């Protein structure tokens, strides 16, 4: 699998592990990664993204514990086929917290640049329409 749907931005103040976890979750949510898709090895993804292998391993382990990923020894790490109800609830709560945090940061940054919350909402609505 190519690492195209997975990336990190070293200039972003968000910790690299949080960016990586978020990007894997977003890639799954937007079906750029689907159940059964194989992820790169920890070492390969670390090299591709120019991050420490421990960072990738930490993210893979966290997502595996939540039932998002499945590791098959000697074969690789894959997107889980179906998440148990408890993992789905944890995943949904985590996504909600992340979206709230992201939204707060976005609105704060935009308003500090002089945009009104109404302008921000209008622009987001426009971008959503463009993406459909």
C-alpha cells in the first residue's frame, strides 16, 4: 500500500503521533483505506514519513487496542474488518473530541486573521459542496 493517504506535517504544532493517528482514522472514514487494506510496516512508514519508528509503532498499537487495526504476525498490519461495539463507541467518542478540537483551532485561527465565524461557516459549506 502506498502511504499517500497517510502523512504528517512537521510544521504543524500537533504532535506527530496525533497527526498520524488522525490521518489513519480520516483515511478509513473517507474510505481511502478500507477494511482488509494492508498498512506499510512500522519501519517502512517511519522511513516514508521521516519519523521515528517508535512513533509509528505507538500509533499502530493504540489503533490495534481500539480494534481499528489488526496485526497478523509475520504477515502485516491491516485495517480491521469490523469493529466491536465497544471499539465503535470509543472510536466515535474519540472522533467527536478530535473534531471539536480541530474546529476550535480552526475557528480561533480564522478569527485571529479577521474572519467572522459566519464567514468561516460559509467557506466551510462552500468547500464541502466543492468536494461532493
